C-alpha cells in the first residue's frame, strides 16, 4: 500500500482545520496566534497524512463488500477512526498550542467521550455521506470541512461537557 502525503492535502489540512478552530476561538474569545499556527501545523501534518491514508485503507478493506454491508462497514470504519481518543488528542493539541499546560489531564478523555456520544448521529450521517457518496479523491476535503465544523463543536465541548 502506497502512502499518500500530497501538497494539496497539506494545504487543505492547514487551512481548513485551522479555519474551523479559529471560528471556535473567536466564539470563545480565546484567539491566540500560537494556537492558529499550531492547528495549521497539525492540519498540514498529522491530519493531512493520516486521514487520506486511512480512507484509502477503508476502500481496500471494503472492496469486496457490496450493498448495505459495504455502506455500513465504510461508515463504521470512519466513525471508528474519529473516536474519543482522536477527539482527546485534538483537545490535547488545543491545550498545547494555547499554552494551557495545566489543563492537560485525564479530563480530556472524559470530555472527548461525552462529545463523541453526543454527536454520534451527526457523525454517522456525515461519515456515511463522505465514505459512500464522495469519490476517494474528495473524501479528505469533505472530511476536513466536516472536521472543521466539528472543531468548533470540540472546542465548545469543553464548556459543554466539563
């Protein structure tokens, strides 16, 4: 399996993930240049590398499935990737880049768990559309846009679920 890390995904990841987070920080009145640059870095590295490769793996893993089984497995595998640990890691990045080192703790896992549960239906619908209606080459962009919207939710989830 060839790994993908393309310039276009790097740019999309940097811009889209940081845009969603910027909206969140503006809503919370917590704007920070280091957080903006940090989220751009995360979007351009971790997310731009991991997500397209994971989506490619989903295609290979489900290539011999058909019908409703293929649809549900693709959607389930996408949701499995964006699990509470992924959310907690995202919250960790937020804390690191915001300089809130004292706020880093096990509580991020609890916030991530409740955040995941609260949005599971929305996540299911979005991931169903991304995995089953978008061509593979557009899935990272679709996922990045959805994740940018969710980044707003994740940033607010600390307020909601703490």
